[in-house]
């Protein structure tokens, strides 16, 4: 197994992905053949089951785009199944402590480094080196989306095997008492982003965030490397809205 996304991040370069929550292979097939470095298949908030996730990853075969999955929770059983069907990594939601970060890493690694059971049902079919390389190549990223995670971030990022952190701006804003949508002009809110970047720099691990077309340039200029921009729902709605507005002009 060779994970080009993880390699690019380790080189200090920025990567760009997008969220996919529409459970149809066509959507993934189209997006993965653009120039996204990675797609985040969202099983936390979107209604994606394991069979659907597998079909979505299958249509990415032959592309340079890397499939990462956000599981429903930091659950070793869920994570194991996601990896066995072909994910090159996971973005774990709601990691608020060093212990929770360690749990996530153990779930992604075969013994003796972790507790993942051996049964790479799909991904092992095509890669005879998978078992020997998976512990090294799988990307394990955690979401920073609470005040507690901010407070404990140095401890979280000190965990060997955590490769990157990623801000969930909406949940973080709610947790800090600022509500939603986030107020991007609030200095106290923006200070949280600086804290994440400072902690990530101390530990030599890339930080990223969920960005939109309106602030992706800001994120990159700030130094965030592991970013996604918008999502499939937004692309569909914005494209349709723009076309309809044109059509209604007459």
C-alpha cells in the first residue's frame, strides 16, 4: 500500500479535498476524476452504509484521488470495517483527549501496534503487501471541534500515529458559545484557529479545516495544509441555482 495523500502532507505541501455525502457512485466517479487530492466520504452526517461506501470507493480505482472516510464515531468496529473495504484513512470526529486519540490509532493498526483484526476483505485482494504496509501508510486524522479538544490539543497531537488534525468550524463555533453560522469576523473565534496552527506546528503535523469557496484562500494563506472545500450538496445546489438564475433573466 502506498498513500500519496499522506506522503504529500509529510512533504509539507497542501492538499485539497471535498466532502461527499450523496450515496451514489456517479458523484464520486465524477469528482475523483477532477483534480481533488482526496475525497472525504462522510458516514457521520450522511446516510452512507458500508456497502454504499465500498461502491463509492470502487469507482475511484484508477484515479490519483485518495478515499478518506469519516466514520460515525471513534468506534474500532466501525473503523475496522471502513478500512477493510478500501479507505486509505479516516477522519475521526469528536476526539477530545489523548486517550481518545490513542484509541483511534489502535483501531487503525494491526498488532502489536494496535487492535485491528485482520480481514482486509477488499483492499487486501489487490495488494499483497497491504498487511505489512497498512500501519505505516494509513492516514489517521482527528477533528478539532470542541473547546475541550482545543484545551487538550498538544496532548492529542503528541500521540504517535495521529497524522493530522482538522477543524470542524461549525461545531467548534457552537462549542465555544458563538453559535452558527460561524462569525468569521470574531477575533476570539479566529484565535482558536491560530491555536490549532501553533499546536500543529509544535508537533510537526499538518492542520486543516472544512473551508468553502469563500475562505479557502484564507485557510491556505494562514498555513492550513489538510483542507477540504465545500461538498457535493453545495456544488449541486450552487450550480443549479446559477443556471436557473441565468434562465430566469429573460
